[in-house]
C-alpha cells in the first residue's frame, strides 16, 4: 500500500509518500511497525494523540482496519479555512 | 454546487456576483471569505497551505452535501486555495443560497466550522525573519463542531 505523510509528519519522516508491504491488520499495528523501523519514524509517531489518519482518503481512527487498503495517510490535525 | 480547490487566486467579487445572479427563488445569499492575517504585526512574510490532493475535493464535497441535507439550500459554493500566499490575500470563500437567511447563515457557519478541522489542509507560517512553523489546530475549532 501507499503510505502518505503531510505537514510536520512529512518533514519529520523526510518523505511525502512510500510503498509499504505489511501484514498489519489495523492502523495502530502499522504505526507500531513504522516506529520500530528508525528513530525518525519513532519520533514522528511518538504522540499518536497529535496525529490524524485517513484510510483510502476517508478520515478514521487508529483502530481502523487496513486490510485491502490502498492508501493510508498520516497528518496533524487539520487547519483549513 | 461548486467545489473548487486551486492554487491560483480567485476574484471574490466576481464569484459572489456569479453565484448570486439569476436566482428568483432564493431570498438570501451569504458569503464568507477567509484572508491571510498578519497577526505578528508585520512579521508574517507568507502563508503556505499544504493539502492532500486525492482527498481534499471529496472531503469538501462531503461537508457541502451534509450542509444541503441539514438546511434548505438552493446552492453551495466552496473555493479553497493551496500553495503560497501573502498577508491580505484571500485563502478561501464559501457562499450559500437559501430561500431564507437563517438557513443561509447557519449553513455557511457549518461549512466554515467543518472545513477548518475536517478538510485536509495544513497552514505553515513563514516569518519575515526566515522562521517557519506549522499552525497548530485550536481546541476551540474542534469544540465548535459539537454545536452541530
């Protein structure tokens, strides 16, 4: 699947998008896998309460299933308007 | 219903006029426009707005559809920019047309509340001193959603 990062999450991890092969069943499991990779991921995800997630471009939460998901995106709370 | 996400500036007067024109059954047109504000007293050089290209349009359409379900509306317009803007530039606008003003006002407020915290845009401020920082979401903006 594609994993996308926006705003300061993108800056901390250092890239906007990457392909990830995972057996993770939920967003939370994917986050745990990413955090275990490298320190920059661990830092970016250190406060999950400060993050929002979209699965296949729909806002959801960290318990959401990512089975068959094509795209998971992580970002800070939105500041539109 | 028109939902537009673009980097180019838009002509607020022209858009409002086009939106309001030729409606014979709508007694109320409400427009709101958001402007880049230099709250630093001359210290803000630019505002940069990042968005999630695949999701933004859909998220705005969903918010606008919800507004149309809740209020008696004839039409809705949302324009939201992304990219680099300077103080005084218009970031976005919403317009609502309704038979009665209460629906038009409330729907416009609803649209604003939701697109502040549920549309995938992120603001970054660039100061004249060369510093840059992401604008933090405010608790009051999240709280504003509970009234709907």
